[in-house]
């Protein structure tokens, strides 16, 4: 369906991609869209590559995002951004946490971690927003808030009010961690807003 | 108001609304969350059983006892429960009974890619196949009505992309018909030959009646589009892929996979030009259509027998255009799953790998011990096969083999089907050594309680079965308990037990590091002056350790201070988290 928008959230198992997709899904559902999200649980969550698909529109059929279909890719790690690239629309936007986590084949020395991923992506004409989400998460008070920082960055590119995102945070985040995550979200959102103006 | 729900949560909601009163399951990706979500409804009694066979038998008993009952399992779990499955088909039900089975095309988290529709056909049990969360809820409720209408259990088949996808569902109230009376009826419930012979014709008649119902019930839906040059027959999530890729296509969407309709397919085929069957894995629908003498112009020849389909895979197979994509242009190293930082299994596998013993593996997080750099496992087949398989291996290869081999199995898997293998070793005077990796939880499926953990599915305190007493009770004389973080001690214990010419069980006990309440130590650091770049710390395969600028480096956000690498380092270069 032509009006269906597709978002991919990719990262490393344990980085909190599921919470990011839940916050996004809440905003989309509240806005009245048909929404489908696809997650992978089980073995892949143990430090492997993880992918969550989020799709919305008037009527969504397939729960997955295929090659060349993603309007936005939210990558929690550089290598995962490179891996997911083929799913990005040619005019889509890639938001990347500019940070490397070595996979086991790199740790064992069997393979090399590609260098200068951001530069290579830009060289291919990809609309890339590379940010240090970990630094922003640490600034918010918890290194684990990388997921919410990145949702904050994405929020600045989408047409939903800050209030809508705040309601989603309240609904999806444990009350104990709410204030911390609100700060992380704000840092990401402000970063993107500043970056887009520039 | 509509809610966004996982397919699995929607099945659980369907159970609630249908008045289900009894649930018994064993966890298995991608089915697990059904039972976890259902356990949150006070109206549903919900339990983890030690395995799928026990779960299904408990659900059969509850149904005969008058309660709408349920069990859920992954595709390979249905193999474990196949024995009761094939005979509950004959007994039928008292109150409705639904069996959810979740297939895993693409093997995201499984050891094979079996198509469970074969089980429905072979056991002669109706099977419904939802394609999104709304249908998960609706079909679950319908399954109970069909179960009681046709006196049969009903299989509800999902796949990863239905079970683990979220979409919108409309909630309704629960309708509970209460507990039905139980009346003794041996002709129906005692399946000895004389009775079973009389039940078999009923089973065949029932399936014909179910087929007749499916022709017109609306569970199978014809959507004639503008383009009728090609008609597609499909089911489950493949319907969603196809509809997305071909918005104007004419589709017969199958909701009841067994028994498949006949008239409906003939009518549909007559209304369209070519006929193409779109299904993942095996050609179940395709073979049915061909057997009716209807020409199939495309099926497995286009889509293959392997893995998942997608909108683009379908379009490509049909020779249609797909969106342009940008390629990264160089090899992207794969990121396989790994044992977590601080995983209690890591040290054991390092030691086993160093000892060079044959390791008979099993199903769980610890299957990851097969991957580089640990490379510890020799075999993994199915739940429980580590112990029984090792016995066969050692018996075949003679007494010396038992001194150079171990089985590794988790606490939950041991309770599932490891104990019977141990009984076999004792009874047949084997000498094998079994290591139970007791991390106090069912790990890989996402932390489910089991009979050894002291809690039940509802999260309430429960009797904890003692692994050591259980092993002693079946006759194992050598039962040792060890902390896997203490690598030297563990190595010595393994060597001692391997030397003995009798069976041993070593219980490697430490809770999963991801469990709430497990205290971890602060992150370790590497003293770059002391690091001699020997890379020994890299050989344990910890994702927190990498090699940067010719020195080992520890990622402080991943390290949980388990001290394994400290034990590896001969130069005292790792530390920095002392209290």
C-alpha cells in the first residue's frame, strides 16, 4: 500500500530495541493508524543482531519491512546500520548511534569490523544522522537509555506532537525510570532539532 | 478501544474471552508468551508443565473434567506431545480443547523447520491458521466452538511472524459457560482396541463434517479483485505478504488449514485464470489442490521449501518489480547470538573445549557453546538427547569413551526429558558423566520458571525439586555440585568424575546473570602496562572483551565482573573492581 510507512529498529540483543518499538507503536496507535510491528524473540536476543519492524498507515498488511521499503532506520550500532542498509528506501533516512560493538567473528579475529561506516554510508548518498546516543544517555543518567535517546531523535523527524510522545513514555516506561527516560528523550529530540536546522 | 497486541497475547486474550479455565504448557519460542499472558488472567488456571506431553495430557484431563482447556508449544514440542495428540483425536472432548502450535520458518530460534500442518493431517484434527493478532483472538474463540461442535481438539497454528508481530485487536467480555458435568463414558474415553475401533469411523465422519462446515463458514475467505487473470490461494502470514505486494490480486485466503475445502477451491479456480499457491515450507495446500485434479500454475516451483517468504520474495518469484535498494558494498560480519557477559555456562565450555572431550549437547542457551571461539559441542539434536545420546555413543565406542565424554543439559531441559535418559544410563549400567547446567531458570525462551526454581507460572512460591536428590534417587552415586565461576575447581571435578568407571552427575550451579535480583560486580578494567597482548582472555569468547590497538580492552557497559578473564590472565593485568 502506497500510504504505508515503514520503520526499522536494528541493534544488538540486549540494547533495548523492543522498548523503543513499543513507544513508537503507542504514538502511532494513539494517532489512529493501523499499526503492525514484528519482533524476534528467543535465541536472537542473546547478543545477536535484532530487528524490529514498525509499519503504519490506513491499512497495513505485511508485518515485516523488506528491501528498499524503510522510510526510517533507527540503528543502535554501526555494523547493524550497514547490515540493514538494503532495507532503506532510496530516499529514506538512517539514524545511527555512532558506536561499535564487535560481533564474535571480529572478536575472534576471523573477520574485520568495517571502518569508516558513516563516511561510506554518506558516500552512497544515504541521508544519515549519526549521533553519539551513548553520550546523551550517560548525560541523562543511565547508559541503558540509548534506546529512548534514539526514539527522541526519530521523534523530531516525524509529525507527532511532543505531548503524544510524552504520553507514550508514560504508558511504556516503568514509573521508576520515567524521569530519567524523559530526559534521555529530550536530549535526543533536541539534538535532532538542532542538527536539522544546521 | 482497540489495543496493540502480540499475536501470542491475542491468543491469550482469546482464551480469556472464550472462558478457558485451564492452561498447561511448556515454553518454546515462538509460543511462550501465550501462556505468560494467559497466566495474568485470574480466571484461568495456568501452569508450566515439565514437558509438552505432560502439558497436553493435563489439558486433555481438564477437558474431560469439564473445563475449556488449552496447551501451547513450539513446533518441535508438538512432536513430544504427538503420542497424546493422535489419540485425543479419537476420544474427542467434553469441554472444548485448543492446542496452539507455533512454527518457526526461517529457524530464528529452532533446531529444525518442520511444518506442523502435517501433524494436523496425520492426527486428523482440525487446524486453524490466523494471519494477524485480530485473527489470533477471533480464531482462538472460534476454535473452542468448533471443538465442542465437532467433538475434537482443535489445533491453532501460528508462525514466528504471527506470534511475534503486534497488530490491533478489539477486546470483548469473557463468556464462561462454567464447569460442564463429567459423565463416565469408557466407550469414548478408554481407548482400548475395542473402543478405539468404534471411534475411528467417528473421527473420519467428523473431519468430513468439519470440511463441509469450512466450505461456507467464512473462515476461508474469497477476495476477488479487479485482476482475475491469476488467482492465489494462501494462508497465515503469507496472505499479508501477498496482499501487500499485490493489492488488486484475487485471493482465496484459507483460515482452516485442515481439513481443506473442496468446493470452495473448485469454485475459486473456475473464476480465475491461472492458479498460484503461496505458502511457506511444505506444499500442503498445493498438494491438496493438485489431488483435486485442479491445475496449479505455480507453487513450490516458484517459492521453494525453505525459510520465510516476504512481500518482495513473492513479487520476485512472480517476476514482478521490487523497490530499489542500496547495498553497503562490502562484507558485513555476521553477529550470531552469544553467551551473555557473565554467563555461568562460559567457563564450563572453555574447560570442556580445553579438555578435548566429546560433548553431547542439548537445547537451550548453552547450545551457543557450539560457536567459536568455544567450539565445545559435538552434537545437538532435541530436548533431552544429550544424555540418552551420550549413552549410545559411549556404549558403541567402548569403556574408554566414557572417560572422554560428557553430556551438558540445562535444569529445565533435564526436567523436560533428561531424567529418562539418566534412568537409562543407570538401568543399563552405563558409565557416562552428565553435567547439569543449573542456572535456576529456563533461559533461552526468556526466563520461565520450572520444577526446580521454586516458583510457578503465576509467580507464586512452589515446591522446588532438588536435582541432586532426584539424581541420587535414580541411583547415581557420584553427584557433585560446583560453582562454574571457579574454573580450576570445576576442571578438577570434571576430571575426577570422568576417571570413575560409573555414572556421575555434576551440577554446575549459578543463576542466570540476567535474572532480576542476581547481584553482579562492577566492570573490570585492563591495565595496559601489564597486558602482554597474549590474547588468552579472548579465548573465553566474552563479548565485553575486544582487542584494540594490540591490547585487550573491556567494555564497561557490558562487563558484569564475573572474573573469568581474571582467572585467564597470567600477568595480573585484569582487575580494578575490588571492593
